């Protein structure tokens, strides 16, 4: 059976799947959409947290307003504050004109903070004031402007871990964790892989999958979740011929993506990576921010790797 023959593709605001975990998530999104409260979306990388945030936005009363996403980990800390709150002309070197920030832009809609575990503590304090007052002051300005929006924060760790590790202020934690939505890893709802594959291939107008190709997809662990599945399908379409994407093309795509190693090899690579990150953090005298810059990853990734290292040695 090809993926095109999988009847009744189940979709809600772009979220595809029939597994009970996905059906429960959709129900939670619908219930959360009607609440006037911030939402934290928690789940592993590549699982679809932004898609959940967009579904939440579209399903609620703020859906007629703007959806303003920002990846906290992708912005230097020196720029994040002005990006979030805007700036007045002359507020700092290079501020040659008034500039509206994302909090102001999101008025009447939703502000989505991806990788919110990396949000600096002083920015948390300012954002907390905006949430409480419904107003924002641009950097260097005296006039307050309206900034009423729903905050949706995406994190990979549980919020209580961010609080425990002092990466979130206590007042910020209690203010933004009104509703918590957990996005399952793809491995937890692997029976949805045919539906996800079909929906993705159809949307991109790519060839369909043969049955044996689906079997190869079903056997893979998908550490990169739905994002990894999508990129694998794109590579497989490149390897495949016209007509159907074959199992051979899927295997070649997985090899290209660095996923052809054994489980033992994967564990060895993970252990070596953890040791390397620990060595860099130690060389930086425990400064995880400096280590993250040196390693070329986000601070939240450093924290997760160190946490995994502690778990593996306990």
C-alpha cells in the first residue's frame, strides 16, 4: 500500500496524525485557545512546536491578529532586547529612527518565543512587566504603547527544570506557565508516519512512497522527529526515479543525513559529544554562555547535553 492509499488523512491546522497522543494534543489546543492565558509548548526539537503555536493562535480569538515569531537562541543577547521591545531614535549607536519591537507588533495577536529557555533573565523581567501592564516602552522612549497579546513560549525542557536551573526567574515561571502543552516525539506516535509522509509529499508535489519504503521509515528511530522525516523525504525524492520513492532511495537518504550508523555507534557519538561539551565548559570555568559561543550552539543545548551527561553517569 502506498501512502496515497492511506485513507482519511487526519489534520488539524496542519497537525497530522490519528494517534491518541496527537488527538489529545489537538483537544488541548482547542481548549487552551479559548483561555486568556500564556501557553508553554514543551517538546523535543523538530517535533512541531511552532506548528502547535500557530494552531493555537489560529483557533483562538487572537487569530485575527498578527502571529509574531522570534527564535530567542538565534539572536545575540545585545540585539534581543531591542528586537523584543523596540527602540527610540538615538537610544543607542545605530538607532537612527524609531523602531517598533515584536511586543508592540504582536498587539491583538500572539507573540511566539521559540527556544524560550534561552531568554535572558533581565529580558524576562521586562517582558513580565509588559504582560502585566499591557504596555511597552521602546528603549530610550518615555511614552508607553499598547502591547496586549497572547504569549506562547516553546521550550525543549520542562519549565520546572528551567526554574530549577535558574534559567527562568521564579516570577516569570509562574506568570507564563498558565497552560502547558506537551508535543510528543515522533517515535511516540510512529504509526502516524505514513500520514505525515503522504501529507508532506502531497504538499510538495513529490512522488509517492512504495510500501517497502514506508517499512524503512517505520523502522527508523527519528531523533530529529518530524523535521528529520521531512528532510529525509526530500533527499529520497532526489535519489529516487520518477513514479515512486523506493526503499533504496529512503536508505540512501538516511545515509546522506548521517543516520546510517548503528545504535551502538550512535551512543558512542553521543558520549563523545557530551565529553567534548563538558571539556569546553570546564575550559570556560563553568561559563555555559561562553562555552555555547565557542561550540557554536545555544545555551539551552549546552544545558541539555550536560544534563544528559549527568544522567549517564548517575
